[in-house]
């Protein structure tokens, strides 16, 4: 419950996912007064909300956790790719071990925040009336805090059950024997489709753009497996900050075009036996050079098509000519996704051929057909990366709202701060490596930079840190230059802000990789926080 009287703090953190919890534990252990406010009624961030059937992390569990040895030493994942229930068990374990909840206000969604120029503090108000005054306002809202629905006529008229995957009811929904529609084929759509196909009388999947899903090499972990995993873990963690994406593997420092066909095929076959290695452990020019990209696409396409019996469906799911470059929209990991289309109870509707015209009381109508459903699942994604920040009325020094300031595109110095909003720091957010980064890795690695900055301020008797407009622009230009050298802009993805009508088109994540990001950060700090005004 939010405080009845205004609580005065050194730091207020928003969000109790990996990033917010890391901030909490590190800041309070260094003597700061700090609290977390969290909209949900439990910790875990995205894993608190993502309760749809089949929700599962698509990074390997052992590398997808906090690196504190006293935490990983005593926790064993039951599966290599843990599901939502197991991840919630993990967060409960972390809570019990570190007593997180005593410093978290649950069911507390931040509505607004205003900077006080005289006191150099933020006054933050929650929807439930709680107010906080803090010196530093640290936003850890994650990349998927704001679910989006398609704008379809008649949505309120549907008489059956409908939910967005990111707002799934806690008690669940029974799929057995039901006629189910899934709109959207990103990671959430793939996962919920796999589950629904097992029980539904009829499952119809509405696809706008084909996902490029890679095989999830799921397996149960025995005690022996876990012992082996633990013996390797410290070494694996130590490699994260040296890799592009915060994993314990990295791109192959060669061009896909400079090796023989035989060597490339052998390499792709090896990578195919893992999950994201085929994406983020591939040849270094796959996301830069279209011809190199073709080699990865063609391998993926041929492996995928081989699993689909109907050639018409195969062409829709894995077209001969790529719909967009391989890997520049986020791939997901799948277990049975491409097999379920061979089942009699599963249908695919291509929305480019037959768009949805309206939702009806009994289902939905496409241009050519009336469909009846008991359940409609909106797996339509999020106002990604910026949505959690712009949902809050954040007013900076000139009274302007952050969302207005970014209405023509994000400007953010090193992806952590923006001019006009002193002492406001965000992590795992826009123009930072987040979208290409293993979540817990970036929560910790970028999280350390935030904690170190707050320490620097305290140690030097400083009260106010503000990014400079020129530095914001320079960082945004740097991101744009890296984007122009790569293939990301050739797809309409949430990375590009292109999944939300009217959102400015720009790559919302830092495409230079963690090592370059950290080098840029070091340059800034070594130059006395160049590009920030400290006072
Ligand atoms: P995603 O990856 O954004 O996927 C959303 C899906 O919904 C995607 O296939 C979209 O098609 C589709 N979509 C979105 N709006 C519409 C409308 N209006 N009509 C039809 N189809 C639509 O979200 P997820 O929840 O699956 O995954 C989010 C992240 O979580 C994922 O990237 C991982 O990091 C984990 P589109 O491709 O835009 O044509």
C-alpha cells in the first residue's frame, strides 16, 4: 500500500523486474533510502504480467538470472528454458532471500512526476494517491510495460472471452474444446499458439508478418545437469559484458561470404542446435550485408519449410523470398510452432490477403469470411521500449512533458537521461542496448552504471545531474549512423517503433553492442561526465 503521507527518499525506482530489483538491492546496501513502486501485485516485472499459457523465457534459464553467487548457488531451474510459473518461483525465492518486498509498494502505478527546480527533487504521485519526494527518479519500466491492441471496429461487442497476452487473468482461461483466434505471431503469439493447439477444437492464427522462429532446445534439467551448470556459471557470467548481447556467446568475427559454402553450412548446422546462437552468435555481417543475410535466411527458411506439409502454408510461414531480412525483427524460439499447422484443428489466415474488417459479437469478420470464436487472444505486442516512460506524465524543468518532448523521436544521452529532466535516469530503455541484450545482463551491467553515477554524485557533494541537449543529439545521431550501416530499418518492427501507428520511426535500441556501449560510457565518465551538467 502506498504511503499515507509523502515519503522522502534518496531514490525512487519504478518497476520491480530484474532492473528495478537490482537497483533496490544495490542502492540500499550502499546506504541510500530507496523504495520501489510497482503497478503489479507481485515482483518479476514482465513475468508477473505474462501469464498466458505457454509463456516462457527464450534465453537459457541459467544465464537469465541475477549473478550474485549466493542467489544462483541455491536455486535450480527445472527446465533449460523456464516457463512463467518457474520464473515467478525464482522471483519469490529472490524476494525471500533478499527481503525485497519490504521496500516495494505493490499495486502502485505512477501517474505523474514533476521536477522541483529549487530543491532539485522529483515529486512523484501514484494513481492510488501515494506521493513521494526523491532526489533521483529511476525508471525501470522495461521494454514491454504498455500492451497495445489493434484498432478494430466492434472490439467491445465480442460476447466471448478476449484478452491481451500481456494482461492475462491470473486464474487462467480454459482452452479445452474451444474455438480460439490468435491475432499476432510474435514471441507471445507463437507460445500461446503452441499451447492452444493441444486443446482447442479449432485454432485460427491470424498472421500479418511471418515470425522467424528458431528451435528452442528445451530439456528438463536433472540434478547432475544443474551441478554441471553451476560449475560453469561464474565463467559464463564473466563473458557477458564482452559480448554484443550480454550472453556468453558472441558473433563469429568473420563474414558469412568469406567462408566456403561447406564451412558456412557446417557452422549454421552447429548454431541451429542452440537457441539464439543462430541469431546473435552468427557471422558478424549477417545484420549488415543483405547478401550475407540471405545465407542465414535461406538456411532458416529451408529448415522451417521442411516441417510444414502444405506448400501453400509453408510459403506463408517461411516465404521463398524473404519478407524482411533475417533477424532484424526479433526472432522467437519455438518448440512445435511449425508442426501445429499440420494438425486438422489449426488454420492460418494471412492478413495481407484477407484483412480483419470487424470484430463481431460471435467472432470476427475478414474480407472474405465470417469466423466464430469462443476466445480471441490479442498477441499484438507492446508500445515497446518507450511506452512505459511516456505513459507517465513526467514534467521537466520547463514544464514540458517527456512524451511531448519525444513526440518526434527519442533523444537520450547514452540511453539513460535526457535534457530538461535532471536527476531522472532510466535503464533498459530507449537508445540503450536493451532490445538486443539478455535482460538480466543489461539490468545488471547498465544498472551498475546508474548506481555508480549516484555514488559519484554523493561522493562529490553534487545534487543535480542533467544531460545536455547537444549530447542527447550526438548520441541519437550515433545510433542513427549505426542503424544506417545495418539492415534493421528494412523491417517494420517494434525495434523501429513501427508496430505502433504514428510512432516516429527510429531504431529504439542501441545497435552497437555492449562492449562499444560500455566504451562510450567510460569515455564520458573519464571526461568528468562530459555531456552532462553536474552541480
Ligand atoms: P510482438 O513481437 O510485437 O508481436 C506482435 C504481433 O502482433 C506481431 O506478429 C504483429 O505483426 C502482430 N500485430 C500487431 N498489431 C497487429 C494488428 N493491428 N493486426 C494484426 N496483427 C498485429 O509482441 P510479442 O508479445 O509477441 O513479443 C514481444 C517481445 O516479448 C518479443 O519480441 C520478445 O522480446 C519477448 P507485425 O509483425 O507487426 O506485422
